[in-house]
């Protein structure tokens, strides 16, 4: 299983718009991507509700994970979204 640790850059954390953007991107992937914060529960990254239940705030580290062919590239793409501050326009 491939993993990628990334710091949440969005000033609003993984809430509302950033969560929706990440969930949409994760759902479009050919692999199931999971995400967790610290030792907390692992949720599917394609679920907006799951992402919001993580309580991941600005500056928190989360771990994205996926298994299968192309997992590294998928995680790289999704990690870039988490590391981008897209919480406000």
C-alpha cells in the first residue's frame, strides 16, 4: 500500500469547498483512496462527509493511502490538492 503524508494548506481545513474538491478528484480515480488524520479513523477520500468528520484543520498532517497500479501517481495528484490553499477565492 502506498502512502503520502501531507499538510493541510487550506485556511478552512478539509471543510466545505476543499473537502468537495478532494472528494470529487478521489472519486474520479481508478483506485480507492483512503485518508486519516493521526491515529484517527480511516475514511474514503471520495466521501465529503467522511472528509469533514476527520476534523482536519489548517496545518494538520493527514495520510493518504491507496493500493494498486498507479497508486503513487494518484496519491501525488491528491496530495497536491490537500497541499494547496483552495479554501477561499
